[in-house]
């Protein structure tokens, strides 16, 4: 599959508020750092540096459960990106 590994039973369905991309993630949390436009902060700080803040712009829309449902959602989301085939519909 495109977003999550084969055999995934549960994943989170997210939408980024900054770039409007939708994606699936194995992590399930109310908010995540967007894999497209967000960057994980570098937590290595020096004595004169401020603590970095993680900008979690991706909001959880739904939790997808069941291997078949996860596979369908993954295929649907990947069609726009990969131009995959429509035979599964």
C-alpha cells in the first residue's frame, strides 16, 4: 500500500490545515506534524537557543479500522498521487 504497510488493521486519517493534504498514519493522535509541509524540531539546543516548538498542523479526521477498510482508504487517497488503476472500485 502507499501510506501504510500491508495488513494494517487500524490507522489515523489526517488533513493538514496548512497545505490541505490528506494522509494516513500509523500514529493515532489528535494532531500530528504534517509529513509534507511540517518539520520535526531539532531538539539539540545550545545554551543560547530557545526550545523548538513542534507545529502540529495535521488534524485527525477519523480512525480507520479493519484491514479491508484501511486498504480501500489507502488506495483511494493514493489514486490522486500515483495515478493508480481504478479496478478495485
